């Protein structure tokens, strides 16, 4: 049996997992209704991708918790490793999408990001938007480090009892 399923989950942990699943389902339904995605032709694919994303994010946080628990890696190092891995992957994926039909413009909207269109209008950007685009990765990193610290801190409190 894998080590991920060897932990004992008590009633309060199971209830919190169920509440987390319900919150994610409500969030998905809310965004579907707000964006009127039920009218789009690829509604089912978008919904399935959102459910998969929610599930993978839960496994991601379990993996980060186990990295900190079994390998004694600090939350800061976890954040750095994930950033070093994700940055080249993001660039490669954006390049691949740019050459596929997903990167094509339809009705003045892009289905996915096209890297060529991203750099097309750099000269026309306002200085405030340029600063915000530069700060955005650092803000995401700060949010992720806060999540990692909370996971590490809560895990240390639980194991000391």
C-alpha cells in the first residue's frame, strides 16, 4: 500500500475533505453560471478540465506536505523547486499552444495564450501594466510560500501532539 494511503484519517479529517470537495464543486458551478459557459460549445470539456485541476491541486498539496515531512525540505526550497520546474514548462507549453489552433484568434478572443500576441503590443502598454506584469510572478510566489508555510506549520503542530 502506498505511503499516501497509510495515514489514518479520523472523522474530522474526512469531514474537512468532504467540505473541501463541496466548496470546489460550488466554485466550479458558480464560475460556470457567472461566465455563462453552459452556452459555449465546449462546455463539457471546460467543466471536466476544472474538475481535473481541482483534483490535481489537492494531490499537489499532499505531495508538498510529504516532501516537507519525509525529506525535511523547507517550504522555501519547495517553492523554489516548483518555480524552477514550472517556468521552463510554462514557456514550452505557451510555444506549443502558439502553433496550434488553440492559439488562434476567434471573435477577437484567444482560447489560450498566444506568446506571439503577448509581445506584439508591448510598446502600447501603460507603465502601470508593465509593473503589474513584472510583479505578478512575485505575488504568486508569495501566495504559494504562504500556503507552504501554513501546510508545514500545521503539520508540525499535528505531529507534536
